């Protein structure tokens, strides 16, 4: 059966294929092969530029252009050729080496340099840098822009509704009023904090041979400072250098990166659940999309499906990210291959994360605040003013303040008149009484509006 969006096993390549297309050139098998080729070519160029590697003379500008063309012009057909070679070698990295040798065969200067392709390298030297470049590019080019778009959308909600008083709910029950904007600003601040943490993780790479000691390097060229060469090479690829490794780069930075991404995702999950609840309460209405069906049997339905979709995709993403974070830093002795097959799923967690962000953003874009519904909830919640009344009583030294308000309000229907009579009976200064009598559930919001705007 032909592979297509309908026959793909994974929804990130099938149902959600159009939403994850930006990751295809980066986190796919094609992307992995492309990054491997780039590492091999850049290493050959590094060796040629090093004066102490005497067996490999410096390359001319023309030879450099040929090598640059292999990297920058790498195509799907090139990747297919690598995979064809791999079917013969049964070794994916060796196939890349042979592909490069094919491409430079017959080229002036380069054909004589073919033995320096993959010079002193173990496969993991190539793989760890390829995966690190993949993660760095996926983060910079795809994930961070989407994460920032989502964070900005939440900030906009905070700014637009900073002053709209809203009934809070703690344990699902009516609680001290807040504003819609302040609650959105909490999510905006949380998202921003985790976004910055994710953006700030240093993705590390190593390039030090079979078990991390430069054994082959020093055997061939003992006068070269391979420690320095390794560091400069890794850093030129845009990565942070790991000086002490076994055969494999231990993946601690990958785990750190995925932990940071998973934390951002959990904030998205929390946001989606709260937005779902606000829609259920009627605080937000969802603008219907022309032609869209909410239910196969109930024509009136406009379901919060985007938030539900985001919640589900966050769950799948974090299951993968958590597994990768736990598995990859653990390896037997100087290496085993259990990390290799797991690493091939790096793009899966990223893709489900991306789908979640786009779904959440789509859901936020459909929302319209129903200030009437929010005001009606607050208008019937006079019992919430028991908190400021008993607090002012405490300030004035009245004993059992909390207990008296509890007896008056807990589990009872409370209205403005009842509270007014209670306040008038209190032995407190007139100005305190007037201040309490002027309060309404809609005005008892503390510094919520200021907090909403201060964070933006």
C-alpha cells in the first residue's frame, strides 16, 4: 500500500501531517542523514585546514565549494542514495561515509582526500552531533516560534480582560473574586518562564573517538592538540562541547531539554483544562466555524475540541519526552545500542507538542468573553465578602471574628442586606463600616488588575 497521510501509522505524519510539516526536513530520517552528511563534510574541511595534519593539504576554494555544495544541496535523491548504500553495508553511518566518497571521487584534490572522510571517528561521533544539530534546529526554527505565538496569545487575553471581575473557584467552589486577565496572566508568566528555560538549555556534543580518549587521533597524529580541535569543531556546529564522555555523549543535555519542554507542555495542559472549564461555565463562548459540526446527533453543540485535542497531544508528547529523558542518559559501560533505537523517536515528542500548541492556539482564537454570564455569577455570591469583613474585624481586635462569619455564612444563602445588618452591628470605626458596605463581589478583586498588567 502506498504511504500517504491516509496510510501513515503515526498521526503526526497522517492526520496531523499538515501541522507538523515544518519538522519533516529536520526530525525525519532524511533530516538525520542530512545532518550526518554535514558533520562528516565539516570534519573533512576541519582536518584539511589544520596545518599539523600534514597528510591532508589545505583545500582550494573550488574544492571547498564542492564540499559546501554536498551539504547545502543535499536532496531527497541524495538521501535515497545513502539508504541504498546502507542496504549493502547494513550500517547507516558507514553508508554516509561511502556516499561522500562517491560524491568527491574524481574531483580535483578531493579524490586524494577520501581516506580522511570519517577519519579517527566512531559512528557515535557523527550521530551525537547530527542529533544535537537536529534538536537545536527543531527548537529554534519550529518549536520556539510556536511556543512564543501561544504565549503571546495568552498575554493578549490577560491584557484585554485585566479588569473584568470574575468569580474564582477553589476546590470547584465559589471563592475570592479575581479578574479574567489576572488568571490569564498567571498562565502567561508560567509559559514564559518555561519557554525561557527550554530556550536556554545548552545542547551538547562530543567528538573524541571510540571511547572518548582520542586514541586513534593520537596514534595517527600525536602532535595535534585534538582536545582543542574537538572543542572548536563542536562549537562551530553551534553546539556546546562535552569534554568527558565514553563512546557516547551521555545525553544529559537532551534529557534537560526534554524536561524543560515537558514542563512547558504541562502548563499548556493546565491552561487547556481551565479554558475547557471556563467554556463549560459559560464565561467564554466559542465562535462557531461555518460548516463545522459539533455533534453527530445534537445540532446545537459547539464543543471545546481544540482544548481537548491539545490535552491529548500533550499527554502523548510528554509520555515520549519523559521516556527519552529517563532512558537516554543510562548506558551500560562504555556504550550499548539501546539508546540508538530510542533516539529515532526524538521527532515524535516534538511533533505531538507542536500539534498541541497549534490546537490550543486555535481554541483561544475562537473564544469570546461573556461578561454577562461572569457578572451574574458574581452578583449571587455575597458570601464571598465574609473574608474581608472578618479580616477587618481581626484588625480591630474583635474576638472570634472568623467563627462569627462562619456561623453567619457557611452553607447559607447570603445577600447584601444580611451582610449590611451584620456590619452595622460591629463595634468598629465608621470609616471601616463604610468601606465594607461599599464592597460588592465585583469590586472585591484586590490587586488583580494591576497584577494582570504588571506581568505583560
